[in-house]
């Protein structure tokens, strides 16, 4: 009686698994190649078929031409970014007493290093229009309460608007205030 050793039996199983995997990968590659060829032929056939065009184009309604709209000239010359601004007359620091400076860390730098001790600064690192009214971003202390940027601006009364051409300006719609 011829017995097969367990070592030979394991080797036979490993060989069978290896051949099965090779066959699987070979069949997969052949199937992918066949699908690729079919896809290319399908696309080529679709591109070579002409699109039907209606013979009677007179039935299409064409709107009558309209007059050229009158666009009034702009009230002011728009600011050309990259050009320097005109120098304005000097004003005392008290001119900024009722001003509110909104912004991120750059505005924080303005407060720290400009020498301007007048006005209200609502600035915080990373502040943007996207988190100006976010409840998760209550970083301003107004009257002992932690409030959002818009909540802080609602409390402050502003009497003066800065010129339109100032860098990084932001106007908040009144419906948000």
C-alpha cells in the first residue's frame, strides 16, 4: 500500500492553489482585454454615426431683436488692483474713535503694530466671512458675553464708512445685523 506523506500532500495543495490563482488572473486579464476592445469599438461606432438634423429649420421660432440696453456710466472709477491709492489728507487718531476694524491675524497685526489706539478691533486668527456668524466661533468678549463677529458688530454703532478702495473691505448686509 502506497501512502502519501503529509508533506507531499501539503505541497500538492499549494501547487493546486497556485495554478488556480494563475488561471484566475489569466482569465481576468483576458476578460478585461475583451471588454476594452468592445468599449473601443462601441465608442468608434457611436462617433461615426451622423447626428440627424431636422430638414425644416423654418419652424424654429426666432425671437425678434431687442434694442441695445442703456447702461449708465459708473458713478465712480472702479479701483484697479495693483495700483497705489492716492494719498489722503491726514486726520487725527480720534477720527477712528467710532471705527470698527474686522479681520483675521493681519488686522490683529494692524492693532498691535500701527500705533493706532482708537477704534474697536474685532480680529482673531483665522476669522473669515465663513465663520463670522458661527456659534462654534464665539471668540469676542462684548459686555462679558462671548459672541460671534456679527454679534459684536450688532452692538457697536458705526457712523462712518471707509472709502470703497480700501484693501480687504467687507460690507455686512443690514439684514444680518
